[in-house]
């Protein structure tokens, strides 16, 4: 949802998946490890086609499975390298153990999930039903993952760069939670500028914890998530929780459309938000004061902003390509002050703007 | 200006690439564009479709339920999309193999027998460009010069010698399309 007028010289037309691959190379990613699955296979295909090992030296490797991919990411991240993987829903389920380990070991990594319909092997069509898995912790233990929800091809590129920055800032895995529409759609994009990969010397300064070989003048670095002493394990948990509170304070991102005077607020992310924006246009054309709030970060969630709109609106509608997951966080933010209704489609069906407009009218009648 | 287009037909008719050429043409004239294919199992032998939006303003939903223009290249696509053309909108069909024809009276209907022409003249590779030419005759949403620029941008260098052939196909399509009264 990028409205900046871009210089036509540098504007390119590409799929969301391709934009991620280009952005990864350009932001100095050191390694990509993945296993193909629709609807995100173009990420690895594009990387293989661009052959960045000949230019920036970035490693691109097709692993034997998703489980192997995420553990290769763990290894790369342990060396302070910018490491990433990508998959789609069933593949990301296989990665959950590795993600929990990354969080427990306080390692920076970027994981892309281009969601498809589930449960099970499901369908290859777009879905948003992995919201709970991503923001409530699909793996075990008390961890959180910063989660970015792109809604355009431009954001697929921009969020790749941002995800690495956040991962290294907070030493945590970061998820880019997209869906099949954003992955497969072509739109205009301006790619980020090239940043060189860090040298080993630069990594040693930036990541003193990295396991890059022990010099004589310091103690060994260990990277693990096992603490047999409960007190030490609680210390790690307290440290993580305090970091998550800082993230909640500093990193919330959202976008608003026609919210200033809105009597009815739609809350939606990713592709659903694009569809809802059109529904808001339809409502405004009929004199209905509707607005849209689009969370860009799903963790941290824009709780405060949604709570603020509970004071000015008569009702809210959450729209998702799922049975209703984010709606729970919207209801927590609103805390019963106004009705929060839900409209969703499942299993790979994308709601149409007409469907959303009808759901909005039902909310208003109530 | 905003044009919401669906192009639908059998896999292999060049539906997705026709959409891509339109999108690139829009890019060349500095418009906002979106291109979203049906990437499901239907593209493997069944029907394929692509939604293309060209707009002077920012594009909200790339997924639509009604269209300004529908281009349908087979019977199932006509049945699926005829009802989804906005009143006053445009429906273009290639009549090859059709048993049932469009019936609406509140839209502009055009027929272009591109498949028949392409087979008779050994032009099957440019069939989709003939149809694109027909579209541009009745809905001049992009200039032909920008289509050619778009082709240059989207095709690898080794295929640039094919551009004049594609330009000719556009001209043929412009002559071939007929309004159905």
C-alpha cells in the first residue's frame, strides 16, 4: 500500500516472492536455506536464478527438509550471519521446534511464511490461518516473535530489510507473515539500495556473542537453549520478557485509512486489509463513515490504537482469511466497550470487497 | 482512470502473459498496476485467469468481484464471468468452440475470432497479442507505443526480434474485432 510517486527509472514490476529474494540479496543477507512449497517457491527460484554467491557471496541452499532449513538458519545465526528461510504453512509447522530454539538461544533470524489454507497439507490457495501459530507461539515455551504483515509487493521488499534490522536489534527470530496473494501478485516495487555483507571482522565487533572462533584473549562463546538450573532458566525468561516489553513499547506499526471521523472501524492485515480498503471506499461512497486500521506488526500488536478507536466508534469488524484469530486480540484491546464482529473465509478463499461491505452493513444494523 | 480487467481461458492460451504485457504497458505510462493470477490447480490444464488493474490512483483491493472489462476465451470462462461485468462495461470473447453466446444487453459485447485467424494464418504464437489488439481498439487504455516498450522491458534481449511480429498482431486484432449488436 505504497502511495509514494516513484521515479519511473527505478520502478520494477515483480511478484511479492521475487521482491523478497531481491531485497535479501540487497540488504546483505549471508545465507538462505529453504525447501520448496507453493505458494512461495519463487523466493528460492529467484535466488537461484540471481546466483548471489557470484556477486555478494550469499549462500543459497536447498535443504533436504524444512526441519533441516531452520536448523541451518540456527547455525548461520549462531555465527552472527544474516540468515533466513522461507516456507508456507505446512512447512512452517515443521520449523516450530527450531523457532523456539532460536528464541531460547537469543539468535537473530528471518523466517518468511507465505500462508496457504490448512489445516493439514491443506490447499495451495491463500490463507491467514497461521496468526495464532505465529503470534501466540507455535513452538514451546514463553517466547514471542516480532511479526511483520506485508500488504503489498513493496512491503515484501521493505519488510525483508526491516526484519533483519529488528532481528539483530533484539536478538530474536522475526517472522514475515504474508499470504499467497501477496506472494503471487505482481505490483510496482522500488528495491532497497545495496548494502555490502558484513565482513567477519565487522561481525565480531557487532555480535561479540557469535561463535566465529575463539581468540586467546576471551572466554569461549556458547550458544544453547538448555539451562538445567531452574533459576538460570527463569533469568533467561525474565530477560526475554523484558525484551518483549521493550519491543511492545518501541516497534508497533500500523496504517490508518479514513479513521479520523470513523463511526465503524474495520481491522484487517495483509491481503484482507487490501480488500477491506475497497469496502471502505464503497461504504464512504454511500455516506457510511467507515475506516480501516491495518496492523503492520502483529506482534507487537497495535492494542493502544485500537483501544483508542473504541472511544469514538459504534462498532468494529475484523476481517481475516481464517475462522477468526486476530479478532481475539482486537476484542482484548476493545475490552467490551463496543461490539467487535468478525467476517472471514477459510481454506484458501479470499473474501471479495462486496462480501466485506455486506458484513459491515450487518454490523451497522445491529 | 481506472480499469479493472479479468482475462480468462484455457491454460496455454497465453492468458497470464497477456495480462503481464498489459501490466507492463501500464507501468510504462506511469500508472499503478496489479496483476494477480489464479495460481491454483486450475492452471494445470483447466481454466486459467488473471486480474489486471491499471489505475492513476493507488489500488486498494487486487482481488475483485466485478470488472470493467472481461476477456473470455472459452465457454466455461464466459459462463463464469459474463455476470460479473459491471453494467455499461465491456465483454470480449473469442467465439472459437462456443455453443452458447453472451446474452446481456446492458454491456458492450465484442467478438474477436483470433483463434480461427491464428490457425488459418499460422500465427498461433501471437494469438494473445491479436486479442490484446482487439481490446485496445475498443478500450484504448494503454497506447500501443507503451505496449511495445513494455514488451521490450519484459522480454529477454534474445526475444526482442519478435517485437515487430507482435506489433503486427496488435494491428490485426484491431481490424478483426467486431461489435455484437
